[in-house]
C-alpha cells in the first residue's frame, strides 16, 4: 500500500508573488489581468481526472474578488485553507497587522464555504525564527495546523534546523499547533527542498521523484505544493531581475505534464486527511 501524501495549491495570481513585490505594488494589483480563476479551474480538472483531492490555501484578496471560485473548490470536495489576506511576508508585518489579516481571511473563507477553515500557510513560507510569534496568533485564531515552515536555507524564508516531519509543536506562549513542514530530502549528501513549486520546475523530474520516494521509503508522507500560475506559460511577463525571471518563468511549459506524472507516481489527499491518518489532529474528519 502506497503512503498517502498531501497535495496543496497556494491560490494566488502571478503578479502577487513576493519576487515581484518591487515591480508590482499591492495598490496596483487590481489593474492586472486576473488569471487565477482559469488556472485554478484547470488544476481542479487535472485533479478530477486523477481522482485526487487537494488542499487549496486561498489568498483572502483572491477570495474577496472571486467567491464563486472558493465555493467551487469546496463543492468539488477539496479542502479550503487560508493563505492569509494580502500575501505580505509575515516577518515584515507587525503582530497586530498579521492578526487582523489572519482573522479577516479566515472569517471570509468560512463565510463563503459555510464550514471551518482549519489550516494556514504563510506567504512565501515567511514564518521564520524572526516571526515564530505568528504561530501563537494562528492558534489563538482557531487554526489547528500550519504549513509554513521550510527546513532549508533561502534568501526569503527557512528554518534550516526545524523538524522535518509532521508534528505537534508548542508555540512561544504554550499553545498547541500541528506543523506540516515543507518536504526536504537528502540528495548527494545535501538536504534539498523537494516540496514542489519552483523546485519542481527547475529540477529534473527524476530528481524530484527520487527525493519524494526517499521520504515515502522512510514511511513518512511528504507535502507537495504548486501555484495556479505555474501551469500558465502564457501569463504576462514582468520586467524584473534575472534571478526572479529564472525562478518564476523557467519550465512553465513543462509543469502541467510533470504534475500529471506526479499524480500517477504517488498517492495524494488533502492535508487534513493525511494529518488524520497520522492521528495528529483531534478527531476531525476530512
């Protein structure tokens, strides 16, 4: 029997990525052509064809402008979770602003789907050692699990020595919260991020598959993420740095076919379902 892994989508549009923050200000987001609905619908069609369910971490800004998309995600049997509201890096926010946005997004999503929203993921995995205070706010807001901590070194995120498997942690104030960290694997004696996104597009598929297989061979589930814009090679091009262009645009034309192969090679379900299987959540059904 294959291990069930968590399949996730960070529902945001191409112009909202942190790498473009200096090029497109949030005040100009409403001036950009929206592509998130079409791309998210395409992902749901792919998941339907593969007969898998996923967790969609929906940005509050997107939900405010497309309530019908959020309803459709829930109607198709996927889990709706929160990606915050404004896609700002947590460690650049004050606790007060973070709390207001976090509660606002959670209440918005719950109003749309008329069901509890139990999971959270920070913009660009920006819960780091400098923003661990955010975990207390998540617990106090009623979230049961988080998936924001990436156990790697990166210029925008990461806690390199963080625990690498799903676990229940104690926050700074003593609250209890389940953490599903982004997946890493040991390849050529180096710890590499293999959880998806840009890594999925930049690495050869064989490398991603080997890393994820290694995790399952340890009898552990991995978590995989993707953004709707990553299957959209026709998206508008943003004038930005060469590094951001490379990270964002490389292999967009290959991502959908790789995703379809991934859904064949591994078993997937929602985050909530996987955490229930691990008995980390408190008797909640997916």
